[in-house]
C-alpha cells in the first residue's frame, strides 16, 4: 500500500471514529438524563411527594399497566398511588430502582427495564418495571409503564438493593 493510500485510510478511519465518539457522547448524555428522571422519582416517592413522583410520567396520556389492569391515565395513576401507598411512611415504604438497563430506540424514544424493591414491613414488593421513555418538549418522560411485582425477592437477583430498607 502506498503512503498516500495509507494516509487516506487513516484519515477515513479517524473521521469515522470521531463520528462514533460523538454519537456515544450524545447517547451517554441522553442516558444520564433518563437515569436522572428515575432517580428524581425515587427521591420524590421516598419523601412522600406523589405529585413530584408523577412528574416523571407523560401527562395526561401515560399508559400504566399493573396488577393485570390498565390505570385510567396520569390522574388515575396518581389516585392509585395515593389510595394504595399514601398516608403514613410505613404504608409508602422505601422505593429503590436498580439494575437499570436502557436501550435507545430513536432520538426521542428509549426502552428502560429495571428492577425495583419497595421495602416496607407489611407487604414488601420486588419486581420489574418495563418502560417506554419518550422525549417530549426536551425532557424524558415515561409514556408507558408496566409493572410486574411479587412479594418475595428473585433468588437469582444478585443486585438486590441492600440499602433499601424501611
């Protein structure tokens, strides 16, 4: 290979690497923003602020599936949380999201799958959230949320949030 061909090959390779590097930085920033939404929701839940928790969901059109049923909409989901978890902190418990996996589907869409643990003395919950995240007006929100929960931890869950205690 001549010196000119090698130089061209190196130039093309360097250009390709810079494009890939830029895409990875952009993806990382978007993933960080999505993780920030989930972290903010966890903090809001744990202080008993269900309205702030719901800021992570598309309003008014979130699709929420839990217990084999569709919730009505954003307000129906908020009403469900207040009815089932509102009041005393021991009823609300301590919520931890972990083992968060994000796959970007498009510039304005991502799939998020995570485990969660709702630690409380009565009726603790362990489960998995499957979420369709959408970027709406510059911010990431949950457009579709599916929750699958059980009352005992998965014996294969080696990442169980050990610091998530009531």
